């Protein structure tokens, strides 16, 4: 497993990439902040369901 510094860097990089994707989505589609937040929540819910099915565990 990655050390804490590597984990922090990976999380920060993922955050920046997701933020840029959301910004580009808003520019391309004129989506509101609420629409982007709703989409992110749907993605997280879908991902959590797949994790639960795959491992039997979810996030807590």
C-alpha cells in the first residue's frame, strides 16, 4: 500500500482531475452547480453499489 504522502498526492491529483472534468462539463453543457453535484452523487452511489457487490463491504 502507498505511504501517506503518496496517498495524499494521489487523492489531490484525483481531486484536481475530477474538478477539471466538472468545469469542462459545465463549459460544454451549461450545466448548473446543482446538476454537476447531482451527477457526482449518482456516480458515487453507483460506484459504492458495485464495491458492495464486489467485496461485500461499502464505505463507512
